[in-house]
C-alpha cells in the first residue's frame, strides 16, 4: 500500500494545549502506511506583512511552506478564541495562502479538528477555519466534524489525552477520510 505523509498543525501555543494533545495521539490511531509529523512552530512565524514577502521568504515561513508542500495531507487542530480561530493560526494561514496561485495549501487535502472546554468544542472556530481554507482553495474534508467538547475532562494538567472511545473513533474516521482524499488526489495528479 502506498505510504502517505501527513502534517499535523497545532493552532495553540499553550504548553499543555488540548489541541496539541489531540494531534499527539494521531500516530497511534493512523492506518498503517501513514506517517504523521507534528508542527508546533506557529509562534516562530513573523506577523504577516506584505513587505516581508521577499525571496527567499523568512526562514520560519519557508520551513512551514516546505513542510506543507511535502505533505500528502494536512490536519489542523484549532482552539476557539472569541468564537473564532486564534490570531496566531490566522497568521500562519495568511502566510500559507501566498503566493496567490502557487500557495502550499492550494488543492491540498486538509482535515480540521478542535478541542475546547465549552459544550460547542470549537464548532464556531471550525466554521471560520473552513471558510478561510475554502478561500485559500484547499480541499477540506467535510466529515466527520471532530468537536472535542468539555475538554478539561479529557486531558490531564500536562495536556495529555486521557483517552475516550468516542473521540478516538472520530479521530480514526477523520484519518481514514483524509487518507481517502489524499489517495484520490495523488491518483488524479498521476494521470
Ligand atoms: C482569548 C481567549 C478566548 C477564548 N474564547 C473561547 C471561545 O470563544 N469559545 C470557547 O469554547 N473557548 C474559548 N476560550 C477557551 C479556550 O478554548 C481554551 O483555553 C482552550 O483550552 C484553548 O485550547 P488549547 O488547550 O489547545 O490551548 C478562549 C480562551 C482565550 C485565551
């Protein structure tokens, strides 16, 4: 079976982040032949400024773009801040949206997920994230919607996932969906 490489991007800078904690367990749930690399560098990116759109790009930007470009698919775990996505994640997406017409996310299979302490589990942030990804012309997986609600009961104080069957099943389905989308995408490119 063809092997696939996914990049998992955490939208949180918090040390004990529940969203990063979710991404950390993905390798244990992934189908065989799928490797998942965790990106935790959004805090190293400069604030987006068109004056910085130079060649070569700032090194942290170039690194992120290269890692996204090399991935068959991307997973983005977003926290919810004020019913939206954190500014640091939006900053990363702005960098990834450029150059227009040749961005690393153009046509890239992407799955979204998120965890928050509320009963909505980032549902509102994920709508915003989907809208931004749609504008960037990534291919976004529609189903399942992984909204990990009341997250404080599901992670310890260090941000490690305490394991629950429902969340693990949803994450497994998310990975299967992204595998399917990435394989279809790879076959289309091969034609
Ligand atoms: C500035 C700010 C705004 C927040 N707004 C929301 C919100 O609108 N909805 C929500 O469910 N949680 C909100 N939260 C709580 C975060 O969901 C919570 O801190 C979560 O654990 C952050 O994700 P992380 O654990 O991955 O860092 C907010 C937190 C901060 C710091």
